[in-house]
């Protein structure tokens, strides 16, 4: 079978506030899919391609007021274009499934609701930059901001101070409250694409809940 005859891969994003467990659950879902014979790559934003990883360091390190909201948004989309064109779209065209730890919903939540950039402005940028490209399924991990930040800060505390990616964790508590509501609003506005996964139970119990959502959505055996 040549590559041109392969079915397009599926694109799945994980979203949520700081410390929601996205990276852990994305890895567990990748393992579930690989165990069923599906080719999968695991990636992240900002990042996921060489140029995008360089931009990542500009965004996730330093002080909270390092960038103006529009500057921050344009940097995220510069990284996103690189990620899409060099990693995501080529993989999907080869029939590989792509799981990303964050995608554009994070920009609508963080730079939009969090920093006050108008939604229609972010939407216009998204349209131009990606041709309105969205995942097939988005899993929004919902946790209360206080608990999520505690987990995120514990994680960063174990990392050398010079290597910490904690710029967003440093932002005000009110910022993180707006994020949570923004993600829930995104889920309400996009019911065909988004599924909310509440935080609760063990890591494996959350993973089982996620697998049920993925299996039903794509017609996979549970």
C-alpha cells in the first residue's frame, strides 16, 4: 500500500489549565492507541518542531508581564504555524494520529479570556494562520485552579531554576480563574469537538474516562 492510499490520521488535542495533568494523560492515551496498532506521535504547543521549540523558550520563561497580549498571541501563532506545517499536517497525511498537549483553544483561553484580547481578533488570526484548522477531538481536563497550580508548582520546584517553564504559573489567581471558565465556555460552544474530563479519582481512572470518550468518538473497541 502506498502512502497516498492511507486514510488521514486523527488529530487530538488536550487542553486545560496549569497542573491539569495533560502531559500525563496524553502519554497514556498514546500508549492505548499504540497498543491497538495505531501509529501515533505525541507533540506539544508551544513547540513540536525545531523553530517552534525556540519560540517556546521566549513564551514560557521570564516574568508574567514580559509580553503584551497581542505580541504573545502572535508569537504563539508563529510557533503554531511551524508546528502544523512541519509536524502535524505531514503526520496526518501519512495516516499517523497526532496527540498534542495544547493547541489553539489555549490561545483563546490564555491570551483571549486571560489577557483580555477580543475573541474575534484571536479568531481572525487563527483563520489567517491555520486556515481555521482544528482537531478532530479536544479533551479538556477540568480542575480547580488552586489544586492545579499546586501540582504545577510542585513539578517546577523539582526542576533547576534556570530551566523552569513557569511564566504562566506566576500569573495572578484571577487569571487562572478566568482560564478555567474560558475552557468550559469553549466546550459549551463546540460540543461536537470538545469533551470535558473532570479531575477526580486516580490517574488511571481519569485515563479510562478519556479512553471511553476517544473510543466512542472514533468507533474504536473499548
